[in-house]
């Protein structure tokens, strides 16, 4: 299954970009990051525009039958093992691609969160968006290593 991150904002010239790419290159089917433009609107209007951009991308550019996971502070806290189990279950169901949506500064709209197959978070802390992408890419790689019973998960 191809694992991708859809994120609001650009990371390419940031030091975390190479780290994110390092983990994506290690994935069995190579991951990808899809970066969408940040809205110039403010507060709730920005969240609406950015969530719409994510929804539009998914409806226009993806293969039917994908899964969407919104990463949001309102989500269910998840462990590395639980993430691996979720990916494994979807893979067993024949799902070919999974998208992890990382919102902008104002997060996702309730509409996007409710349309997702799952809404997750990595703890209660607030993380810088660009660093969070690298952390998410590492967790996707870790999930793959858990599923392969590789020692990476136990040694880090």
C-alpha cells in the first residue's frame, strides 16, 4: 500500500524536508508528500479553504478506494503498534493507497475530519507542522518495520 502525506504549506527549503524524504525513501512502496498552498485568509476561513483544498485533491487526483486519515488534536491518540495494525488491516482489505492529512495552523474543518476513515493524533503536545511531517513519515516507516518484525522498532 502506498502511504502519502497531504500537507498544507511548503517544506522543500526547510531542514526537515530531507529527514521526511529519508523515511519516505525507505518505505517498501516509497511514500510521497503532497504539499498544498497555504491560505491567505484568517482563522476559521483559512481552515475551510485549506480543508477544501485537501478534499478537492483527493476527489480529483486519487484512485477510488483510498483511505484518509486526518491528523488532528481532536483525534484518537495512537501508538506505533496501533498505527501498524490499522495499516495492516487496510492492506488486508486490498486498499492500495492511504493519505495522512496534516492541516495548516488552524487545523481541519469538522467536515473533513468527519469524512475521514480515521482521525488520529500523536499525543497532546502541539508540534511544529514541518517537524510533524518528519515525525509522521518516521512513524509510517516504523509501522512497516513492525509489520515485518524488523528490529528497528525495538532498537530505537
